[in-house]
C-alpha cells in the first residue's frame, strides 16, 4: 500500500515505510458497522421483494441485479486497490468491472422507472440497493486493510 512513488528499491526499507505510512487498521466498530449495513441493506431489499406484489420473474430480475451489483462493486474496489498497490490489472478487466457496476445501477434505474410501483417503493429499493453496494465496498476495503496490516506486522 505504498503510495510513495519513489525509486527506492530496498525492500526492507520499503516495508518499513509502508508500515509507517499506513498503520490505520480499521476499528472493530467500523468493521461491524460495515457488515451490519451490508446485511441490513440486503435483507431490506430481499424483504421488500418477498412482500412485493410482483410476478416471480420480476422479483428474480431485481434479485439478480442486487447480486450483480454487489459482485461488480467489490470487483471495482479490488481493481482500484490493486492498481494503487502496484498489482497489475489488465485494462480489459478494469473496464469490464466498471461497466458491470454501471450496468447494474442502470438496470435497476430502468427497471424501477418502468415498474408499476409507488414512488415510495421505488425509493426504498433504490436506497437499499445503494446501501448494499456502499457497504459491500466498505467490507471489501476493511478486509483488504486488515489483511495488509497483518501481513506487514508478520515481517
């Protein structure tokens, strides 16, 4: 996670710099809040779907969009983080990840725009979807941060 772009090649010195530059391990409270937000967002979305007066194929459409959105959001976060850390990510996969994330959001917007739902229901689905995506990104970030710091502490 060394964001210092110096030409220093000494690995031991570099690891020491990384430890000093990035020693903010996510707190248990933030990790817990991220997981709670993810679970609450997903459960709210799924509970709304199960109680909705829609056809089963419509419910499947919205559930698939939620799963697609969660996966693509985590993939985008991972790709962005990998590039910042210097791990090679192909431009093709990076672009596909961003396309998938934007496509899932667009599909939800189009689906809700054309749905026979009250405006409050549309807002509910939009907000629970947004909460779920944001929380998935936060959970992924916390997981990466925690693993990175634990791996630098071992050295």
